[in-house]
C-alpha cells in the first residue's frame, strides 16, 4: 500500500459548466432543442441516457453541411478554450501543498471520471494535472475526422469501474486497452489506493454510484452545485437527504470558498490518517 490520496472529479458542472451543451451551441446547434427533442425522444424509446446523447450528437453532425460537421479536431479545439469554475486552475497545487504540510511523504493524485466527452476534456488546459482521464469518446472517420460511432460509453455504474482501477493501480496508457484487468483480485493490503483514501467530487445523478461506493468504504464524497442554476438545487439537496455525500457546497474553488476549505480539510484529514498508520506500522 502506497502513501497516496486520490482526488477524483466528475467534469461537466463539477469543474466547468456543461461542456457538451457549450460545444453544441458553438456549432450553431440549439442545445435546448437537442436535449428536449432529440435526447428525450430517445429516452422515451427506452435508450439509456449516455448512449442517447452520443447518438444524438452523431445525428446532429450528419445533418450539418460536410464542412461543418463535428470532428475530433473541432472537439479538441473547443477543449482548449473551455472556461472553468472559479479557482479550478489553482486548486490542484493548494491540495498538494496541504497534504505535504501534514505529512511530507504523502502524494496527492488527481483523476477525472466523466460521462462527458473525452475529446474535449483531454485538451483542456488543466488536463496535465490528471494522472488519468476516463470519459465518453467517439470513433471518427479516418479521413474526414467526423464522429461516426460511440467508442466509449461511461454511464452511471460504469464510473465505479474506474474507482476500482484507481484502487488497484490500473491507471495510465498501459491499461487503456486492457479492460478486463479490473477484475483481477488484489488483496486489501496490496491495494495502491484504498477507497478510504479517496475523495470524490461530483454534481449529478451519474455520480451517485461513486458517491455511495466511496462513502461506504470510509472515503469522502463531496457534492457540488451551480448556485446560479436554481433548477439544480433540489437535485443537489437530495444528495444530502439521502446521505449520498459528506458535504454539499457551491462549485466555487476560489480562495476561502466553502469548497476550497472542504477539499483542503478532507486532504489534511486523510494525510494525518496515513501518517498515523505509517507510524503504527513502523513501530
């Protein structure tokens, strides 16, 4: 077992406003119509939500003129201009520093597990902070680059698979094409990052399985919400009523914000626990 704290983020509406909606609007697509008519009609026909929106994007792309269709490069270019919630750019260094001040031998690692679009997320300016990023992705036409099929679909309980990968140390490019490795048995004392050393930050229904798994195993689950979107408040409050999260705060990472304090206190507490465990183990 290594001396690591894993801080795992959802992406859309957790670190940044919904990038899928923003991307659609950047291509001149009416996002309200897309979600209400295109995606909701698929849900009514029995589709799961995540493949429904991915298929909806492929259909929207096909309806555009050939030179305007959604491509891997257009998704990547949009990723490079994504704007984040306040304070996101500086939160990573703050959390690393907070852990080191408690216990110099501990390391903080950051991850993203998202039902959003990988092509956007991996091209954002904060992507270098993450040890690994798991998100939905498209297969693209080899010549035109146009999106043609859903390549990766990460839905509700799919997200928990990647928590197990983090726990077992199955992260990085070498495991990208080895999906069945996650089923490998690892004894508790050999886990790279136990769930108790995880902090999961998310905002929506797709995060509930991760909230539950992390909390059940003595980790920390933090719910965030956009204070400017009142229609999201009742959903966020339900996480508290149902005891899904350890804390619920606005998605503001800036200095002296409730979320900054919550994350720093969570990291410090886990660093203290690791230090105590190591002193006990070493005698």
